[in-house]
């Protein structure tokens, strides 16, 4: 059952970069594990080999690009996506007496946004990820499990919110 739904917003899901050394272009998806920030690779992954003169060997030497410098390129509309997080909890009637229901955050992208509302009984399919919870002074660090949904289906609804779809 959906217990809470965050506001729908538009986020940059994809970002394009260019290696400043060899000019290789690549596209990165925002990382679910880092709260949808972009994590640059440790070095250029172009595999492009270039020749440079080796003065000791007196011949050209072939080297692979290992640059760590990347330039962010302007983004287009195709790099943006609708995004929403909802909280889903175990159904009370499916649990035994005295069992505390568990809940998990579910991230929705694209056409899944706005499809489910608080009060809906849902079926979710997706990928389970982990991320660090926001650290607080004096509290130990904790990991949070969440689901990035690939499919979200309303099975039943007791929601007071009118459904669009």
C-alpha cells in the first residue's frame, strides 16, 4: 500500500561529457546509489590509442588515453525525466498478528510518475539499490534500501485522490 507520495519533479537523468584530452564523448546516467548525482569515471574509457614520439627509443610509442579531465556538455530535453519517490508499506491484512509492517521507498521515472497515489494497493517491479542515508551528528551511518521501479501497477485503490490514468 502506498503510504506517502512525494511531489513530481523534473530531474536530469542523463548527462553528456567529453574527454578534454582525446575528445571522446560519453553519456552517463545519474547514479541511484548517490541520490541521483553523476559519478564521473576515474579515467577516460575511450580505448583510443594515440601515437607520441618516444625520445629514448627513437620511435613512435602508442598510448591509451588515461585522462581524468572531463567537460560537461550542454544537455538536451532528452536528458530530462519526470521523477517521484513514493513510500510503499506491507499490507496490514497480509501480516500475522503482532507483526510490524515494513516499508520501502520506490523511485518512479517517466510515465510511472503520478500513476500511483497514497491509499493505492500496488504491485511494483524494479531493481533494488542501496544508498547512504543523510548523516547526522552523533548518529552512526546507515544504508537505505530502495527500489527503482520498472513497472508500477495499481491493484486496488482506497485513495481520495482522483486518478488520471
